[in-house]
C-alpha cells in the first residue's frame, strides 16, 4: 500500500482557502478527500478552496451541507461535498449513496470522514485538521494509493 504524508500550518482562513485552491487544481478525477477535525477546524473553508481549484464558478457559494448532507457543484471536475456530522449509523451513510458517489469519476470531499472510515476506498487523501489558536490550523495529509500519494508529493512544491 503506497502511503505518503505531509503537514502544513495555515495561519489564516484565507491561507486555508488558498491551500484548498492548490489542492483542487491538482486533484485528479475519482479522488476522495476525507476531512477530519473538530468543529471550527476549517473543513468547510478548505473545501471552498478545493471547489475554486476544481473550477466551480464563483456564483456557487460553497457551504457545509450539514442539513442537506450532500451538495453537488459543477466544475472542471464535478465536486460532491458531503457532511456526515449528523450521520449516526452505517444505514444512514448507505441511504445518502456515499459508496456510489465514491466510485464515480468526480471529486468527493467528506467532512467528518471518521464516520465513514470503514468504507473509504483504498485510494483517498485524508486531511486531519486541528486548531492551534484562533487563526492557526495544523493540517496533516496522508495519501493512500497512487493518485493521493502523488497529490501529497505535489504539496511539497509549495
């Protein structure tokens, strides 16, 4: 199993978004990006940047789908933004069709991905986010599989 790791420190929400834009520009189709971290860690902020990097038009305001559970955005590669915060069971995950989404050739970003740990595909990028202070965040990237590992390597160019 090919695995690569990388970590960065983001000093502001704008920096987190910019890093997301970088990720989105280099993310290949079919990749699952699994985000974990406590409330306020910047998962949605990062996803907003990923969306812009994937070419999602500015007129689409990217918000956390806490109540709808899934938002879809058109771009160079379509983005499926999934929020599992309110999900409590495997059956609920099945009902929203997460496994099918992860098999398609678009990008799937999953907030609260620890709730889907048992069903994440081999090929995925895990980003664990933690709060260091009001503005500063620590992002730990772990790429599993060839595409995700290549993306982690690309981050070293920053």
